[in-house]
């Protein structure tokens, strides 16, 4: 089996590569990434791509049909991957997250790829008070990032898949330790703040709900989707990926981190206005379809691995929210240095430098 993973040099890619190597030991793993964050490693002792057999460098917006020769499964992770980046680069977010994903799916179907796995998001539910949202419930996106995910799902639904199966994994909010750690995610931010500052500050009133999933459990879901038969969910499937017990209010996350890091204080601005990005998600469909690939991580284990990883790298940066571990800050640094243009493409003069 040949598996192509786009965006593999991001936060999820290193963890996914190792999981796929274990799940499919005979598979040929091919990575494809433009390299925005290739150098943003987290105390890595070896290349995070060591599990991949081939590493291709390129912009997913320009991927050629030849990259799909002999490929059995495509995993589309490549994305401008959070709300602040989507707000700052809305056109690029649409081009990368939607247009490139749709084009790659079309190329994949024409090339005879059997499985197309799209990393979607539970953020498509946006502001959704009340009962946990199921896949059939109305969508209420609040951001360019969420809108790009919905648009891709809808385009796949209208596409001639030519026998290819497509699985849109609506992931809960990612968390957990990785070789290319992101700290612009709620749980990761709280642990980093507890380790570096011994203080966790919740700027909202702490009441919004968030569903979370560790990157290790995301990898299990992707492995399931790579082998999913059409009889298990249909030729095209949109499915919430996570676990019901991982629906948490933000204040509960902060308090769990505070309890796990000795000396860390928790401060919640209870007078603040509630965050409108609040939603609980129902994961019963995923539980029914993928009983052997259910999340195994717990909130406590994810916090412990984050704490251990940060402490192992001597993490003590009080200004980490301005560091390379924040994806928007890294893109801004590339822009300021003249490496990227406004469409988030590498400038030719940078590529030609010695």
C-alpha cells in the first residue's frame, strides 16, 4: 500500500507517521509539505519524518498528478490551520484548505486512488448552545477556517468520486505532545503556561464547551479511514471524531492542568462575556463505525505527556505566545524576513538564496 500524506511536516504529521508505520508496516509512506514549520521541532532527537519513506517538498496548491502515481490512499492534512491565521490570510486559507483539497480529490479520483481522507473539523458547528451536535445538525461556522472545511465537504459531496471512498473526519480540537508542538491550542497553551509561568489565565468566563482529541487518537482515526470499506458509512462519509467524555468546559481544562502541575495557579475572568465559540459534539456515529479505533488517551495522560515533553526541553519562555510554537507568529516571521509573500507562497528570491 502507498499512502500520501500532505501537510506531514506540521503538528500531526510526525505522530501520524509513526502510527501509520506501526499500523501498516509494509506500506510506503510519502510525505508532501511546503515546509513552513519544518524547522519548528520540539526537542526532537531525530528527524520527525523518519517514519516516512519519501519526503516531497512542494506547495499543495501546485501538486502534480504524477505525485499520485501508484498511490492507494491520500490523507489531506495540509491546511492553514487555525482561526487567527484564517483571519489574517483569508484568501490563502480558502486556496489551501478548500481549493487545493478539492483539486487533490479530483486528481486522486482520476488516478484511481481508493481512499481520500480529509481532515475536517468540529469547528463547523461554531456557536451551538444546547445539545451535543450530530453530523446531521445545522452548521454555524464562525471563522474562515471553519467555512473552508464546510466548503470542502460540500464539494466532495458533489464530485464524481469514480469509485474512490472519501472520509471527512470532523476532528475535535487537537491537543497533545508532538515533535512539532503547537501552543496555539487551548490545552497545550494551558500546560505551557503552567510550566513556564506557574499560572493559567482564562480570559473568558470559562463556560464555553470544547471537544478535544489527542493527536495520537487522531492518528488512530486516520488509520481507520484509510481502510474503511464503503459498506461502513458509505462512499462519502462526514463523521465527528472524538469521544463524548472529551467534551469539556474551558474552565475544567484549566483546573485539570492546574491540578497536574504543582504550584500552578488558575485565574478565570468570571466577569468576562462568554466566548461565542462554544459547542458540544456527539460522537456516537464514530463509536458505532469504528469501535476498534476509539480514543485511548485521557485528559490526564495528554496533560502528563505535554508537561513531560515541555520540561524535557527546558521550556521556560514567559513570552511563548510570541514564539515559533504559535503558527501565526511563525508565518509573520517568514513574511517579515521576506521569505513568504502575501499569498503565503515562498518568494523566488528566497528559494534561490545560497
